[in-house]
């Protein structure tokens, strides 16, 4: 184990937080000003949140029309270039045409789709999702999913197992289990599917998501990613074991038969702000602690220390920039959407290119929580 004197380190960084919200959740209404506390000024550790990717909870819960809900959420940000959006989808009572209209009308603002199968009360395998997935697959649009693994809280919060020690697959959460997301992702390989919370829960839940992610890479049968919102957030020793484990496995470290190169680009920083602790008076301090604990865990790992700063930059910024803010992929999506809807491709593409900004030399579109906390 390599140990650094972290008091002497002051590596300030640019961050893209891929997981943030507005809307109602558990009798609290989350608004832009609750996110501005993170993005409007440098954090206490001098890091800068240069972009947050936001989704609207009311819309993916099906409380409002998909087009109207997403549009209202977008317009509440008054064209603030520090934010981009995932178009919240409600397949149970919505229509993919709402999403197509939204993305055509507000080019440069929506960089992906967001699904919450549990809150929408619709298993991810339901045929109602298919038009959305087909649209995403055709246009290579990233899709983010709430994920969570059901655990046996009566038996120490571990996965449900049969007497022989194997997983009890009858307990599989058809809504948001990583395996359920993986099963669907195999059918739509051109659409990146992002497993938010990397399995949710803690310990074995994250291990399960890591196993699914690595299996998809080895088999090459899906295009899976994950964000680390809530992952190891309450680790007592700040080691962030599952985040470090995921990075190492995706790099092939410790995998004797690994032939897939560095796949750690599939892991991205996210927080779920301003949910739970990220809405309190200590939100900025809690945010910084989560960030700094992750950085220090990477720096202190003997396998990662040599390239720690590059790994940190990728995890917190580059990986999200490449996935969500790729000029090529978004331009292709605009062209495909325009041709399908009979719009003028040149005008739409020009609008996208005009919406591209430069931050720090990088181009992007302008556009173990505790058990009492509920993730989104």
C-alpha cells in the first residue's frame, strides 16, 4: 500500500457530475438553486463542477407529460450553460414521439435519456420500452437507468442466496437489477446503457454490478457503463473499495486472461445531487468529502498510484465528456432524427455546432448511502 501525505496535495480538478435532479422526491421539491451551490463557485477543495447532467423526477415517475415535463425543467434553468439534461422517459404512460419532438426542438440541451423502472413501476423488460430503446439505438443515444440489487436485509444486507451458496435468481429485480439492464442492453448494442449507482445498495450489490459490467466487456455483447453515485459513500475507512475495484477490473488489472485493453472509460462520476445529504447545510462539504475520498483511494492504491492523476481526470471528467458530449455522435443523432421527422438537417446540425462551447481546452455541448436514504 502506497500512502501519500494528502495534506500536501492540492490537485484541483474539473468535474462533470453525470447524475443530478430537479423535481419532487419524497415530499421535497428539488430546484436549480439547490444545484447552483455546487456549480457556481469553486468547491472548498478548489475543484470546479463545470457541468451537471440533470433529469426531472416528475417526468420519469409519469406524473407529467414527457414533452411538457422535460421542457418545463429545461426552461427553469434559463439557458444556463453549466447544465445539460437527460430526457426523462415514462414508458408506462408515455410515447417516444414526445422524446423525439423534445430532442428535435431543443437540440444541444438533451444529451441522453433517463429511465427509472422502479419509480415508473414498469419492469425494464416490458415491451413499452422498446420504441424508446430503438430510437436510442438508431441514434446511439446514451440511456441512463436507476439500478438497485435486492438484498436480504434480515440476513445482514447480503444478496439472496440458495443453500448451495449460489444466487437465488428468483429474487432478481426485473425493474432495475444490473442483470435485467444487461439483458436488455444485449438487444440494443449501439446505445450506451449506463447503470446508475453501479448496482445501488452496498457491498455485494456493487460487486454484482461490477461482475455484470466486466462480463459485458469480455463477451462484447452489450455497451454498458456505470456511474458511481452513492457507491461506497459511507465507507468508514474512506477506501472506496468498490470504485477502486471497478477501475482495476476494467483495466484488466488482476485479470490473467484480459485482452480488452483499458475499459475504465465505462465508469463516471455522479452524485445524485441534491438528493438526501446533498440538500443539507453541509452539502458542499459532503460533496467535497466524497470527491476527495475517491481521489485519495486511487492515489493510495499500489496498482493505480503511478497513473493516479490521469485516472482521476478520466473518472471525474473525460469519460463523461466523451460519452455525453461527443460532437460526432450528437451530430449523427441530429441528422438521423431530422431525416426521420422530415426536418432540415443542415439547420439542426448548424444549431448543434453553434451550441458547442470550449471549457479548459475540451469541447462539449453547451447544453453505501444509509438505508433510510432513497436514491434516484
